C-alpha cells in the first residue's frame, strides 16, 4: 500500500533537510532550501484550509508545537553560541601558532 500524502510530505521534508546538510554545493543547497520552503508553505496552506481551528485538539497541537518551537529556538541559540566560541578558540589558536613560530624563529 502506498504511503499517505502526509507521510510522503513528512518524508520529503526530512529527506530534503538531510540533503541540505550533506551537500557541499552552495547552489544545490540553495535550490534544496527553496524546495523545502515551497513544500512547507504548501503544507501550511493545506492544513490552514482543511483543519478546523475550533477543535480542542487543534489548539492543543498548536500550543504543543509553539512550546516545542520556542524550545528549539533556545537550543539553536545555544548551538550558535557554541559555534561562536569554537570560532574564537580557533582564532586564538591561530594567534598562538603565529607567536610560537615567531619565537621559534628568533
């Protein structure tokens, strides 16, 4: 039996995300990111037009996703801080290497 449209959309988004992370080509990454945004946008339109917002389950799902997305934003901020720290450490190591090379040459 074939997968449902929802399953296929979910799989497509997952697969595109994996490809974005693995590709080294900036142009391919840009193209994949656009495709991901198009699928996500169509999914949003579909859900907004089909699902009854007055359902308690809709509100519960929306609230749960809101909380999860807020937490994801916090996690991303922590990762961004970690990445910035790694870049600063790398710059410091480069400066130390330059110093060590100068001292060794003297």
